[in-house]
């Protein structure tokens, strides 16, 4: 419930700054006000393998239908494909989770903060002012969120003053993203109020202070969350364990493989429930040729059913 | 379910002690048996700004009506006033919380323990005996609790042997304080049993051992809980995040400001729910003059309603 | 959902191994394939005080009736007897707990892993092959579980690759042990899936990776879990706080004492609820002779009732 | 190199304070300005077993000659006596140590800080002013140090703003205590400068900030340092491992036992160096009767030598 | 002694990549191969206050003469100016320090790594190849170092595989920077070898593995080291406590103020050594008017001497 | 300087034990008294690849000549071979190191402790007594040490009561092993005394208490130290970073490869010192064909010199 505190500007030096000494530099062009820049052409270049449409800003747009399917994914199902393709670092955990029984799925909208540094901050703000966009703050980024986005924020694990939102802005994020979600390597405030809002969130800490002593340094730039690199437009999936950031080019394969895994697990548990087998006779794959056959038939049939059900649902 | 183990007393030296060698010293007066003393006149002196009545022991007595109102407070609402007044250290967190969805509100009753030191302990016990009050232990303090109190205990983060209560004494604390609550920088035992008792509690650890290898050094003395100083009689408020210790002189202001904040947040979310505004047009305060006006009218009306409702309730 | 990755075997050296150079050594006898051996005679020797039957493998078999009674135990009740008998190290905590409101009770089935070391692993596997039992892995042990067992696993706190089971094998453990339970000083995977399975579990971490870079070094050998030594056949009891490993020879005494403690606590709380007493008049034992008498009568009557009720139930 | 920042005083309320509203309260007597009070009579009472002289303020004064002897003590030698007497908590470690090869020995001069709390601080300062002693700060205590003292400070582990001294005040402490020493459960600053000053120090952290956001709450009050209780006048001994706080009544016994231990270890190593014995034949005491005799004779002779040498030295 | 392991490239997808599908994108221009770009014009813009020359790449070039003077700075002297100007976040600590008694001074040359992500890495390498610069790795950055540089590396605290250099490359860094130094939020290897090389270094961990499972994402971009933001060209100063990153525009003021502080401390200690004053009579500034005068005269004279000595030295 | 405290034996039960009820069980044979057994035939089996002689107890005996050569090894040189052969887990770090500039080299003599458990301990002691070997304690193992051994102890990270040796026994270990060394995942005591003894040691903690509340469970059994598996007879090498446990079959290869690495690094630094090359022109291998040739010639010549020098030395 309080806006981010602006840094107190040390005297003399900044007076010079305000006199417009930067005018010529800023005249040039459309570079963003914040410190780090990851323009559309670089984003497109570095997400070249994206098989889907893109947003106007260049972010890959995983289709809504796949987002719906992704709501059933678990971390292990995703791991199976990503590990296989050599992506070992797309997972982050160690979060406190709001509504852990509610899956989080959406497209990554990334924001980066760094510790406040007055000279850098002042120039960023002068540029922002010149371009008529007001001081850079958490709301600058939050106001750009789209339906289906998950807000992914690098606040470098900051607790005190590292609170990306309280209950008001958390509520706004929910309405703007249509319940997408939040991942912050930092903290939130107003946990009492936030607990009543029906959107999943992954955060490291909770603190009563508002965001402070930081500066917004990037919007939709590549960010690091724990041991994972997040690119804008990645598919973000959170379950009870942690959060996966899936490159768009792997989304379809993850979802298809997940169908198989789910059928596999269904069959495996059915067999275990019969109480006739040792685990190694059935799992990870049946040893007996007849069981193998039985499984293959089951798999084929259930996948068909799943696909049909999905087709019906999509209509 | 076991009383605190008494320290084994090393032989020879204490035999001398028992012969009453301290008689003259103790004759003097009403100083308490425990090591640290914070007599009534000092307490009154250091809580001079208290606008309310006091208990017989000098503790400020925040009125019951304000305790009731305080049940709606959240950590952020308290932060708003305390930060503003220069109180940056009245908050403690990092607790495990029992019944986190149930607010904890009450007046601080403080207790301090220190690691056992036989010479000090023995003298304290000799003094206690002389004054006919039995050995000093956790129950000495617990038996002094009043309705509306929250028991605030400094056990210096001790886990093993740092268990202020098990389920029996926790139950007693609930009956004696009428459900006030417990904050302990230490541990509790009997979590299974305690979980069934309807009183909020904030503790660092859980352990099966009873309290041991410590000595009671102060009752209603100023104590430090994490980074906060707690004075006897402070208003204690716990929510899902942590615990605030509010000096009596700030209670009224905190409660009044909280009313405003709650109306502000109510209006803000209503506006966000309409889906027509960017967050920065509404929050932290509306930019558009007409919206500003709308908000002011809403605030005025709702505060009146709240006050009326409260007045009805108080009757 | 994935089988344990086998270690990649470094080339040349192992080719030699496969030529059967160990044949003579292995010819000898029935020593197990895994690195560490705790044969039946040693187990019997070291659990000589066991008053109950034994499994074929020598493990003490705490009777089913006592397992049922043990479902009501709490960590503190167990502490009372074990501390008294000089067993200070039979408790482990610091776990994340699945279904904390559901007690875990069973007989310890222990498994030990160590970090993978190719020379040791290769010899263990050559021995296993020779004896026709396939590669040693988590399922080797899991397939030996009996009804009433709790699987107790030393994975030395390993998170990544230290996942003893995912949801499929967790489901198998539940069916094989009839809902016994799991304690792992390591991690599990598939928390989403596991959360839906009705068996208690105590684990340190959760990770999406399958078990990897470890070797199975012992089945039903003595293992260390945190600060506790677990012998095969110990009674394992888990509550909301942690896990106790009770030597068979103390089980009966623990259960009987627990009855008394429960009656004591029942009476104590009743007295507190009356609101007439200070805690120290009643607890830990009543001071007033008449109350003492009242308590003794109550205790006697309630213990009788409990025994009768139990007798009825057992029929 | 910067004085402690005074807390910014929140407006209105304090204006009242300054008008002298406390005058009557303060008139009473000689109670100290700081929050916590441990007056001379209590100190004498709680250190009744002290066999030595006292300072004017009541602190036990372990004689200079014993301080000199104590320079040879190691933590283990002290442990031997204290454990035996039931003092299990008089040791603290986990410090960074300045000049670890230089023993630290002296009489405890204790200081306690708590987090800043404006209402309490303001009253303490008003009282100080009234008594003409200026604002309470770290130098208030430091200026009271005597030769042979070790400054023992509870700054509750605070790093940023928890710096009891920089190089200037560290130099002052060295001159005032004649090289006594410093133990702080908090931090120091100016490590570069301090490293060049020849006095041992035990501290938790180093930070460039000056002391801030704390208030001085006690001088020569009992303080807790880690798991130890320190009474003013305790003998403080620091070695490479940590710091022992020895009650005055045990000093003589510790020193005498240490002589024996040192002779014992001297003889034991001599025997080991001969290479003829297994460790258990010699240590912890010789098994063979002839060796026992040899040891007893050696012990007797060496203790005599030590005492004579000491007597010569004392002259 | 081993080159960074290249990521194993997952099959099919990359075959497409290698066919040159990116040709058109890359044709454009001189953007760097690595993921993040902070081109010269942005660097100049964001370091506009730099009063000194610049390197060809835009980095501010603090003059060699000032680097020499900076060798005498301590963290506290820097803190005095930076705090005053509102720069609270330019300090990082928690490092293991090589040669802590040797000051580290130089101009920041920054490098950023992120966890390996195959799609991003592959595109970065394709771009690098197209521009003829070989695969991006730690040596790519290291080969660009200039005399007087300090290599500042963000390896996000990685221990295993987070080793920026072993002894060979550490030796190279020393020759290339003329003994500048190294700061890495990550690890080094070959500590035995490195210990013999005479250049200061600040690192979090030591590990025997070579750098692995990361990708180079930025050279001379703004990086975060702990709680500090480092801009390319910042003056880096390391002492026994930690590392300061000083914006070029503040370097002169820091150095001048440090002269005063050193004279102040010299005088203060001289006074303390006389043994006639309490610390508060002298420090932080003398209270007595005559002493004030004495100090002012001393300060003036010593500053003159220092400046003259410096002038002689510079010749 | 104090022998390990024996566990207090709980009454009744043990009286039975003492009556010799185990006599028949113990009659059988030569199994060791301690809980875990790893008899000679298993040790030989599991170290089948050992190319060297063995001790009488079956431990591989890496020859003295190779021990001498191994004194020059660094962790990175060992890593190069072990990683290559698939041994990823033979390294442990996180120790405090005594005499870090003195290499530690020797053959692993392993000891395992577990937390005290009275029933197990009592049976072990009864067995020991029957076989005439006195109570099992740290000295039981220490008295078996041979010249060239390094004592490797699993005390599961225990600090208080986890002290394997004080200065007396440390001195004994030095004389018995001829300066071999100590690695303990636990603590030591008497750091002051130990610091003066010229043998390297790797330990986690220091504490003044003697070893307590543990039982000796294995001598020369496989143990886990951190993430490494240590087999009796492994070559132990410690440097400034940590400790490597090298299987005997890899010792020769490690030493030979280390020669090459040292020559490689020598040449690389010589080239860097010339100041004419970028690091990537030289390192990790020279790019230029003529430099390649130069390097090959240098390598050949230096290896010859080294071998000749070594041959001379061996004579």
C-alpha cells in the first residue's frame, strides 16, 4: 500500500544533471529508459526456434490451447524432456508457494532490478522523463502485463525492501494476467491480504516493508532466477516443488510426452494395486512380454481417448 | 508433561550457601528473586508516554476495545505508522506459526531466560526460598498471566531444552490469557497436542525435550526478540508474516490509519476489478482529478460507516 | 517415472572385470552383493534384547497389536521413557512431512546408499549378476518390503539425484507395506503425485531428478538418520515434530507409560479448564493432598477403562 | 572514525518530552541513565562467592598475578574444571579472531546494546542529560575501562551498524586496558587499521559502517554472549578456539589444575616420542604400575619446579 | 588446466541451425556475439559524470596517478564519502581473500556468466563464428584485459564448475593487468598454484573442477556483485574486509577526504597514547577549544606535507 | 586430555546382560567387536584392482616411493584423471586445515563412529571384553595406525563431543604414522596445543569437550566423508583446497599425468611471462603449429629430466 520510495538525490551534482546536459545523447532514438536493453530484434534472434506467433514486442506467444494443456504438467514430466535435450538448468526451487495445490502456467514476462545506484538511476530517470514515461518503478513493468503472462522478477533474493507487490498490486497482476501468476527471487508483502487472492505465487520471503533501495534495470530482458535462465516468452509452469521455464520450441514435445507418462503411471499403479507384482516386474517398464503387450495396448487406447477428449474440449 | 529439571548442585560450595550466609543481604527488601530487575518505577518511567491505564505492576493496559479492533490489523498497516514515527525495529519474523489464519492480539507479558550458570541460579533460588516463592521456573512466570496477555519469551533461539511449554502449559496459557497467544524465541514441545488447542503461537523450533539447562532471569523486563525490543505492556499483533510490538502511545494512531488503509485498498481493488485502468492510474493514489474526488468521497463515507458499525458493536 | 541411471563404466579396466576374474572369490557363499553386510547372526546378536518374534531375515517383529497402539504415541511420550533409559539419540527431525496429521508407525526396514564409486559399484554388480539378482538399485530393496514396514533410507541428505522414489514407487511402497511409511535423509520426486497418496512420509528435500550418482551399499544394515542410529526392526513412530526409532525391548514400556501420560494430561487440562488453579498447583503434579488423591483415583479408573476398551477392540 | 549517529527524533511527541515532564521521576536518585540497571548491591549479592577484592563499582577483581598465570591457559584446561563443577555454558566460540596466537586474558567489563527504540532511547537520554553525562553511546562505556579489563559487548550478532569500534577506539581500548582485549557478539570496522594494533579481539563480523540503529542499554550488567552468561568481573580467557568466562570463585582451582594438566601432557608426549608404547598404555593415564609411579614422581617434581619458578618470577 | 567444456548439442534441432538459417539476421551489424549488449554509446551515457579520459571501448579511465594513491585506501575511508553522497550499495564482502595484506586497486573490467541454456548458447556461438571470433568462453574476456584492470566476474556464486581461472589463467591475468586483481562471485581452482602468484584476489569458493555448465553472456556490461552494482571503469578497491566499487566521479573526493581521515586518526591515536584523555574528549573530534585548535594546526601542516611528498613522488 | 566418557548403563536390563547370556553367540569366531564388519576377504574382493602389495589386514599398500611423489600433487591434477575415469565423488572439502602449506599424503586408515545407543554399545563392549580387548574407543583404532597412514574418521560432522583427538593423541598419531595426517568429519580439541605439532590435519570444527555420546562402529570399513567414499588403503592427498581419496589402481596414472600437467603449466606461464601472446594462443594448448612443436619438445625434455632426477633421488 505504499509506492516505491524514490532515492534521495545527492545535491550539487544532480543540479547539473537537471540542466539538460544529456539532451544530445537522448535525442537519438527509441532505446528504453532502463539500464539494460534487449531490443526486439535481439529477442527474435535469440528465440529463433520459437514455432509459434509472437507478441508485438517480439515475445514468443505459446498458444492458449497449449497453456490449458500445460495446467496438468508436473515438474518430473517436464524434466524428462528437458534433460533429454540437454537443458539442465531450466528449473528453480526453494520458494514459498501460495496456493500450492493450484498449478501456475503462463508466458514469462521478465523484470530485473538491481541495487540502487544514484548516478545510474538518475540518468535512467532523466531519459524516462524525456520520453514522457514517468519514473521507472515496479508499476512501469506491471502495467505492461498481458493475459496469460506470469510475472518473473529478479530481485536478487532481497527480503527487506525487495517486495515486488503487496495485496493491491498482486490483485492488479491477477486481473491483468487473468490469473497468470508470479515468480519472484525476492519478497512480497501483505501476505494476509494476498492469501485471499486466487492466483499462484512463488516467492522467497515475506516482509512488511515496501520496495526500496533498488532500481528497475530491465523489462523483458533475459533474467536468471536461481540456477535457471528465463527468456521472455518462455512457458512457465509451477507445481508443488518449483518452477520450470520451458523454451517455446520444446513445449509441444513436453506436452505430448507428458500424456504418455501419465498413462504409464496410471497403468503402473493399477498393476501395483493388484498386489501380484514386485515393483521391478512392472516398473519402470514391464519385464514380462505379455505385460509389455498389455501395456502397449493400454497406452495406445488411453492416448486415443485423451486426444479425443481434448478435441471435444477444444471445440 | 515434565517439569523443568533442576540443575544439579555441585557439592561443597553450596553447602556453605545453604547455611544462610546471604541472610543480611536479602533482608533489605522487595527486589525480585530473579537476576534482572525492572521495578515498577522504572517501567512507569520508561513507558511514560502510555495514554492508557496500568496494571498494578505498572504495565500499560491497552483497553480491551482497542484489542478487539486490533484483530483486523496486518503487519503492513502497522508498518505504515511505525516507520513514519521512526520505529524501525518493532517487528520480528522467521517463526513457525500455529494457526496462521487466526490473528494474535494482546498485551506483552515478557519473560527472559539465560543459559544456566550454577552460582547465579543458586543465589536466585536462595532468595526465592527466603521470600517463600519456590524455585524459579517457567511456571513462576506463567502463573502471573492475565486475560488479554500474550506471553513473550526470550529463550535465545534455543531448540533442545528451550521448550517454554508443552501442551499442558500451553492449555493453561490459553485459559489464563483467554486465548491471548505466545511468542517464543525458542521452542515448544508436544506439537501434536498443541495443534489441537485454539490459540495462536509463534515459535522458532519444536523439540521433544522439556526445558532444561536455562535459568529464569527476568519477568516483565525489557526483552529483545529478534531485532525488536519488547516492553512489558506493548500491544502485540501477529499475522501470517510475523509479529509487531507496538508501543502503547502509538496504538490509537495505528488503528485509525489502518481504517483508512483498508478503505483505500477496498476502493483500489474495486477499480482494478473494473479492468479499465492501468495500475499506476489508481495506485498508490488516483492520478485523475475526478477519480481523486471519487476516492475521497468513498473514503469519507466508508470511514463513517465503519465508525458507526463499530459504535453499534461496542454497545 | 524413470529408472535409476546406471553408472557409465570406464572402458578398458572393466573389460577385464567382465572376464570373470572374480569367479573364485565369489564362489564362496551367500554374502550379499552390496558393499556392506550385516548378516542374520549379527543382527540377532545385536538385537538380543528383542522380546518379540523375528522375521526370517532376523529382524525383530514388533507385534501388529502394539503397532496399532503405537498410532497414538507422540514424540514427547516416547521421549519420557527413552531419556529415562539413557537413549538420547533415537530421534530425528528437520524433515518435510507429508500428511503430518496422520501418524506414521511401523517396523524399520533400512537401506543405505553411498556416493557412486565405479570400482566398488562394478564389483557389487558383478557379484549380483553372478547370483542372478540383477543390478542393485533402489527397487532391489523396495521389492523386499513387508506389511507393517517403514522404509528408512540413508541418502546422506542428497537433494539432486537423491530421490528414493517418485509417485509410482511411492505407491508401490504403500501397497507393499500396507501404508507403513517412508523416512529418507534425502529427497523424493513427483511431490504433486505423491501428495495424493495416503501414506505418511518424512523427507529432507524434493527434486525433479531421478536417483543418480549413488550406489546401494546396504539393506537392513544399521544406518544413521540425522543424530539417530536405526537398527532393522526398530519401531518407527513419526508425528508432527519428527521421527523416533524405538528399540524393540522398550516398546511395551513406552506404550504403557504413554497411557499414564495421556490420562495425566487429560486430568491436568480438565483442572486448568475449571479456572480455579494456578498452573503450579496442578502441574506437573498436584500439590494439594486432596488433589493428589483425586488424581490418583482418576488415573486408576481411566487406565482401567482404557485397558478394557483396548481388550474389546482387540477381540 | 565516525561517532554513532543519533536517532532522528519524531516530532510532536518529543517536544512534550523536552518540556521536562519527567522531572519528578528523575529527581529520585542515582539510578543509571541506561534502560537496564544492575546496581552494586545486586552485583555483590550475585557474586558473593568471589574470594578476591572488588573494584569500587562492586566488580570482583581477580588479582594481577593470577591474570599473568592465566595467560598460559587453554580452553581444554578450563573445560576440565568447569565441567566438573557443573558449569557447562561458560564458553563461546564462532568468532573471527585477531592475533589468534596471542592469548587474551582479563576481567570482564560488560556492555549491552539493544535495537534502537525511540521512546526508550529518548527517556534514557533525557535522564542522562539531567545527570549531566551527555548522550549514551559506545564511548560512554569505553571511557570507564580499567587496566586489565576485557571489553565484552552484546550487540546481538549485528553486522551492519553493529560495529563497536573502529581503529581509533580500538587503539583507545588497548591503551586504557593495557592490552586487555575485546569480545563482541557483533562487528568491528577498520580491520586494516585494527590489524596493526597489538591487542587480541574476538568478533563475529567486519563492516565498514559505524555503529547505528542501536541503543546502549546496560553497563556492567549480566550479558549473554552466545550460549554463555557473563557476569561483570569474570575472568575472560581467549585462545585459538574461543572464549571462556570463568567465575572468580573458580579461578584458583582452574589455574592449579592447569599446572597438573600441563605436566601430564608433557610427560605423555615424552613417552609417545619414545615410540615404545601404544597410546592406551600411557594415555589418559599409564596402565603399568611402574609407569604410574614414574609419572607420579615426574608430576611431583615438575609441579615443584613450576611453583619455584613462579615464586622467583613474582618477586 | 582444462578448457571449458562445450555444451553437448542436442541432435536434430541444431542440424537445422547449422544450415545457416540465421544468415539474414546476423548480416545486420556489429552487435556482440554474447547474449547481453551494453554498447559504447550506452556506457558513455550512463557514465556521463566521469571526469576522466576513456578507453576506446568507452570505459572511464581513472588516471594511473590516482590508482597509485588509491592503494592506501581502506573500506571505511571510502564509506565516509559514498554514504554521504547516497551510495549505499557499492560494497561487497563475504569473500575469501588471497594476499589480504596486499591492497587491490584497479579499473573494473566486468564479465557476466549465466547458467548454460543450449538454444541461447548455440545462437551466441553461431554469431561468434560468423564474426570470426571463436567460441565464447572465459578466455574471450580475459584476452581483452588492460594494464590497471581488475577482472570483476558475476558467476552467481557458483562453486562446482564456477571456477573463472586456475593458476595458468590467473598468471595470465596478472601479467595482462600488471597485477591488477580479480573479484569473482564464484570460485577459482588450483589454489595451491595461485597462492604463489603475487596478485590479490577475492573469491567465494575454491573447487577442483574447471568452468562448466555456464555461458558467457556479457563483457563490460553492468553487473551485480553481492549487493553492489558495478559499472565498467569503476575504481575497484579491495582491503582486508571487502571490495568497494567507486564511481569515477567520486574518486577524487574519496582520495582527498581519505588524506584528512588519515591525519585525523594519526592525531587521535597520538593523543590516546599520551594516556591523559578519555576517548570522548578527543574522538570523534576534540571537545576542548585548545585541543580543537591544536588539531586544526596539525591537520593543516600534515596535509601540506602529504601533498608535497606526493608531488615529489609524482615527479 | 580426558578419556572418552563411558555411557551410563541403564540398570536392570544390563544386569541380565552381564550374566553372560551371549556366551554362545560369541563363541563362534573372529568377528570384530564393533557393530560393523568389513572382513579381510571382502576388502580384498572390493579392492581387487589394487596393483600393489597389501598389509596383513588386507589393505592395499601404495608403495612408499609413490607416496613421496604424491607430495607434489594438487587437487586439480588429481581431478584430471579421476574425472576422466568416471570417479566424480572422491573429493571432500569444507574443512578447516592445519598447516595448509604442508601437503598431506598417506594411506587411508578409516574409522567410523555413530551416535551412542546403549543396547548396541553394551553388546559391542561385552564382545570386546570376551575377546580381551577392553572397551572400544577412539584409542582402540588409533593404536592400530601404521607409518604412512592417514587417519580418516567419520564422526558425522559432530562438534560438541565429536572431538577425535586432543593434542596428546594428535601427537601420538603423528609419531605412529610418521607424520601422516588426519581427516575428520567432526572436530578436534586443544587447537592451541595441536597447532604446534607438525602434521597436517583436516577437521570441520574445534571444541573444548572430549569425545562423548558416540560409539565406535567400524575400523577399516568403507566410510563416507562428505560426498566421497573412502576405502581402506586409498591414497589420501590433501592440499589447500580439500582432500582427494584415490583408488590404488589409479595412483600411478595420476602421478604420471601430474608430471605432464606440471610441465605444461610451467611452459604456459613462461610463455605468458613473455607478454607476447593472448591467453588463448597458448592455453589450454598452443594454436600455432610452431608453438605446438616447441611445446612438444619442451614437454619431452622436461619429462626426461624429471624422471632422471627422480631416479637419482630414489637411489
